């Protein structure tokens, strides 16, 4: 298994370097190959993780909890790599090379984080994700993207400063028992948990929830998330929402294991319940009245991170299993939703939902697929999110957290109505005279050239094109349209295929998860549960 782990750590990084020096088409191809290979390598780790937790060189570890999160990132890396090949069509080679360099490094950092056996190395890996993803958010070189990127850097850096302080407190607590040369390895800290001093562990956990919670998007430290998800290129938004938030939540789970072993599960569970309910409440309300399709999906991500926190707070085995299944199902559903939203922004040349109408007719594949993604995010059967949220609620009832379980059900229902209200208008409401209009493209969606007359007013980007990826792709596909009217058809098959794969994964997780996956989730839930005994 060491060879598999090393391959996971080497392949995306090597591809990132190579992609910067080759033509865009080659960079797209090797990135797809890297994504598919990485997902296959993660799948190869599943049997070993079910049997135990292989540790190598005291720095690398792949237990069941790690592999669950690796599966989410690995799948999205592969799916979004395919999607990006269509999304970036028409962009310059220079832009594409910079994009694929950052994209692969970002995926590498998120794959590396769950493999780190030490809290210190875990912090470093997540810090790398911040730097790289901030550059990807700003890659369009528009005012909105720059502002969102700086906001993200400032808030996330402050949060990771708190997370570093949490790591220092964890080291102090561990040094009292394991000695000053302790390397903050997670397994030894859990093993000696009952002997750790209580106050430093309490402080470490609180600071970890606040610090890493900034990257997760937990309220009240979520404010960077809607802007960054909205302004980033859609492939980056999909990775941010489906993989980065989950990877950051993984870090909180590791501190949860240490805190539960040292303090009992009561204190960490209560803390997560407060943050979870606050996040779910705010997100479910903010889903109403959103105008930007990607901001709407960003608040949906805050909602689902709140559900994860509430699920862990219940502590029952079935709730923990539901949380881990939710990580996988949310990655597929939110990846699908953002990839669908990207097709809409390309088709309509805007992110404003007020300018999107008749989506089911104009996008015969992406329209229905986007609707199914929203249904999945709303936990409608037979999606994997229905199964995971059902297990979480069942766990709440099993742990006698009746009030919290009722609040969860109510707020998830409110969120469903918020999503449904906006999406219904986009997909079903007809445009004037049966034809959907297109607004003049905003600055961040402006395209350059005669084909976008009236829409080419964007700021010049670093590669000299002056065009947002959405706008550039739209410009390449709107030739010959009278008066800017939207005609039926898909922008690119590359932007449809990965969504079909995500839909298949969601159905599989909801109807009949594979036996190996069920065993993996059960093993991971037992590890989380065992830490609090």
C-alpha cells in the first residue's frame, strides 16, 4: 500500500508541473488521466483501510476515515478534470496552462491532507490548499475575483492562525504525556487521551472548530465562501464546495477524536451542535432571494456543512455512518450542481438567475441533470443524500436528541423550498415569446470580439484576453444568433459526461452502496465512535 499512497502524492504534483509547459490540449488530457488515475488509486486503498490503518514512516497514514474523504476528493478531481476540458475551450494556452497548474496542485493538496498522520502536517496541507485555491479564485483578473480572493485569503488565514494555535495546544497537551519529542501523530494522541490535561485539549478543540471551521464555512466564519464560490471558475467552485470544505471538516474530525478521547464526547458534541444549527439556520434562510446561481449553491454548501456538524454531534453509530456517507454524496451532488450551473452561465452569458429562463428546453441534457442535482441536494429519494440524512436523523432519535433532530428536519425542508423557488424559475419559466433573453454580460462574464457585440466590456486579464471563462466559451458558441437570443443545445459534451457520472454515483449511494464501501464507512464510524468511549 505504500506504493499506492506515494503514487497518490506524486502523480497530481508531477502532472501540475508538466501541464505548465505543454499546450493546453495536452494539459487537459494529462489532467484527466491524473484525475482518473488518482481516483483509481484511492479505490485501491479501500480494502487495506477496512482491514486496518497502515502507517508509513510515522508521517503517512490511511485509515478508514482518511479513505472516505479521499474518495470524495478523488472522484471530484476526475469528474471536474473532464468538465474543465469543455469549460476552457476557446481560452488561450497561457491561461489554460496556469489554470491546470493550479488545479492539479489544489487537488494534490486535498489528496495529501487526509494521508497525513500528524496534526501539524495536516495543518500544513490545508494551508497549501488556501494559497493555491486563492490564486485560482483570482485567476480571471476581474475586480470581483480579486476582491473575493483577498477576502478569502484574509479570513482563511485568520482562521488557520487559530487552527495553528489549536495545533500548538494539542502539542502541549500531548507533550505532557508523550514527551517533548512528540510529533503530534493522531493515533498516539487518541491512545493516551484519558491521560491528557483537560484544559489544553478543550482550548485546542474550540480553536480547531473556529479555525478549520473558517475553511469549512461554518457560521459565523463563513463570509468568504459565497464570494469565492461565485467568482471562481466553475471547475474550481466545484472543487471548493465538494472537496475543500469536506477536507477541512476532516481536520475538525481529527481534533474531535482527540477531544472525545480526552474529555468524553459530551463537550465536543455540544460544540459541534451549536455551530451546526447556526450554519444550517442561516444558510436555509439565505437560500431565498439569491440572484447569483453560484452564490445560491455556495449557501447550500454552508447548509450541508451544518448537517455534517449536527450529525457528528448526535454521536450515535448510525448518525456517524450517515455523516461519512453524506461527505461522499454531497461531493457528487454539489459537483454536479456547480458543473450544471457552469453550463447555464456559459449558455446565458450571465450568473444572474433573473436572465435565465426555459432551461429545460434550451439545455436538453444539462437542464434535467441540474434539476436532478438540486433534488439530490434537497435529499429527495433515491439519492445518496436522502439515505445519509435519513441515517443522521435516525441517529438523532437514537441518541434522544429529539429537539435537534426536529430542528434539522425543519431547516432542511426550509432549504428545499429556497432552492426549489429559484431553480423552478430558471428551468420552467418561459422567456418572452417563448424565447429566453440574454442580459448584457456583466464585467466578469464579458467576452472579447465581434461575436459578443455589446458584451465585450470586461477588464483585461493577465493573459491579455480580457474574458472570463464563462464569457469566452459563450462567445465561441453564440455566433449567428439573432439579437443575442439563446438557441437550444449544449455548449460541450465534455460538460455533460461528468455530470452523468455524478448522477450514477448518487443513485448507487442511495439505492445500494457497494459492500466494500459499506464496510469502509462502518469501520470509519467505529473509529469516530471509539474515540469517545
